[in-house]
C-alpha cells in the first residue's frame, strides 16, 4: 500500500510541471512579444557581505542569456577538469 502511495505521489509531482507549462491559445502573442532580445530586464541581486542588501542590475534579454550560457560553460569546464592535476 505504501509503495502505491509513493508511486502515485511521484507521478503526480512529475506531471505537475508538464501540465503547468502547457501552452494555451491565449498566450501565443504574449510569448512572441516576450522573446524580444533587446527588451531590458532588471533583476535585484543580493550582494554577499553588504549591509545595504541588494542591487538592481538591468541588461537586455540577450545579455542575460549570454551570461547564463557563459556560467554554464564555466561550470562544465570545471567539472571536466576535476582531478586532472593529479591531486596537487
């Protein structure tokens, strides 16, 4: 019985994101508009060690995407190079 409940919960949680992200007919124009690479997007970034809290950074959608891609590339590069120096 416990296995059945666990399986049902797992399936329900696995399906929730797919259902939540299903496109609807009413969001198509907004989706195309939201993909403008030159649109400015501002985010609040928390500064570690600062008593003043956070800072607002504004970049274009393309700049944010390039920054995310570069972060991914650096992480993958670091993961590939683990242990290459022979443990020094």
